[in-house]
């Protein structure tokens, strides 16, 4: 069994402005997104990857989710999957998404 190692990036402290009261209730203009905000969003969203916890394979009624012996990664056999969505529902990281097949 291959061991998984997760390397997390440290959170970068962004400079914060003190809160202020809004005097005028008119809609606020859209602002440009700073590089720091984009980097922080990417850091947070990057945690939504598979940790190979095997919860999806344990609860799959069709047994179509297995682990590749060569790479140790979780593999879904779409030929046998009936699309029940249990794997996507129970995935603690939200790494599995259901897409409507046309």
C-alpha cells in the first residue's frame, strides 16, 4: 500500500483595513482582485483533492471504484458505474462531482 503525504501551504497573512461604517447604501463598485486574494483562494480550493481515504469505494454499490495497484490512486470504472451519486455525496473532500452525460 502506498502512503499518501499531503503538503499544505502556510497561510499568508494579508494586510487588513479596519472596518468602517457605510454612509451611503448605494451599490459598491466592483474592485480589481489583488494577487494576494487570488493566491489565498487557490490555496483554499487546492485542498479539494482526493486523499485516497477509500470511503467512496467502500460505499459504492457497483464496486466500480478501486485503487490502482501501480500508482495507488483511486480509479472509477465508468463502464460499470450507474451514476447513483453515493460516492460524490460521501466524499469528505468533495473531490468527486457528478456530470450529466449527454
